C-alpha cells in the first residue's frame, strides 16, 4: 500500500511542480504607474516609479533631462535598472518628469544653467568688479557669455557695450 501511494505521488509530481497559481491585483492610482520586474532568480518585485515614470531594467546611465537633450551629452552605454521618464517627458531640476515642452526654455541672450552665479554681472557694475557673493548654484536662465543684465539679477541681457547710457551718466558705470 505504501509503495502504491509513493508511485502515485511520484507520478503526480510533475503536475504538482508545473502548477502555477496566478493572482491578479488591480490597483487604481491616479499619480503612479506600478511596475513589475522579475529577476534572474524568478523573484518578482513591484516597483512604484511615481508620476510619469516607468521602470526599465536597462535604461541609460545618462537619461535625457531638461538641461541635456537634443542631443544628450556623450554617455557610456551601460545598463542602469531604474525608473525613467515616459516617452515625451524629461526630468526637471526638481526630479519630476514633465512634458518636454514644459522644460525651462531661455530666450534672448540667455541660456539655461544648472549652476549659475547668485551675483551675475550687470550694466551698473564696472567690468571686473567683484562684489561679496554667496557660493551657491542658481538654477535657471543666465546671461550668455559676454552678456550682462541691464539691471538687477534678472531681466534682459545685453553686450556690455550696449548698456544703457544712463548707467554711465549716473556714475554707476
């Protein structure tokens, strides 16, 4: 009897081993897209990537972002398993994936900088004048090289020789 039970168990073993249980869980989330990845060992991991991001097991080490795109900088082709922005979205300076067209775009004689000075050159300062300035990175549009702000730390940028004459008359220049 024991031998019959053993033979019956062994004959059912392939069926028992190949039987899989599938559980489907549906989660409705407005802000995130849950991703599932399976490792080489068969372990399944659920990853919550966040808003406008998806998981990629072999993404770029240097993904496009609001400061580096069209074309992105040269980058070593090594896989990086991580959450990346969906197609049409780029990573902004705060780490959020935003539509490409919403990335900060600079106009006129300005260019985007991820680490501009907090004390930019301006028309009412003599060329070469160095004012006390905190060492911090200012993210945003800055004057292109050779250009200065007409006044203050923002606003239009002009070539120094095109600074308004009133800055010279007022003795500021």
